[in-house]
C-alpha cells in the first residue's frame, strides 16, 4: 500500500520529482552492480593466487652456466681475430675526425653576432 501510494504521488507530481526518483534508482542499481563485481573480482584473485606456482616449467630449465659459456666462446672467437684491431682503428679515426672538426669551427668577431645561417646579424 505504501509503495502504491508513493507511485501515485509521483504520477501526479512535478517532472523534477520523477527525474530525481529515476536518478536515485539508477545510481543505486549501478552501486549494487559495482559492489557485486568487486566481490566476485577479489574472490577470483584470492583463489588464483593460491594456485600460482612459478617453480616449474621453462624457469626451472633455464641454465645460467650455458649462457656464460656461450658468452666466453663468443669473446674468445671474436677477441682474438683481427676484428678487434679493426674496431680500434675505426675508433681512432672517428676520434681524430671529431677533434679536426672542432678545431675548424668558425670564430665569431666580437661585436657581431651570426645568425643560424652564418651571415652577420645587424639587428643588435
């Protein structure tokens, strides 16, 4: 009876009251669904965390000794060849080229500033 009376009052009432009641019902439904989702979500996480086992599988088969042995073999193979001396020559040439370009940089005349294209800028 009370619910029927409230519905009849809303039917006869202004539009703002109807919108307020509909908004309240919609918000309450969304909150109930959100709480139910959170309960199921966290329950699922709690169950799956107990079943998680990382000790088996590929992680157990990975051997760090084989990696270090392969690294040593590569160092022996490429360290004794002429590739090492070629690399040192390339590094020396690059270092010489860098110092040469730094010495040939144009000097600015005091009192004149060059713009980015190298022409004097007389706007100062």
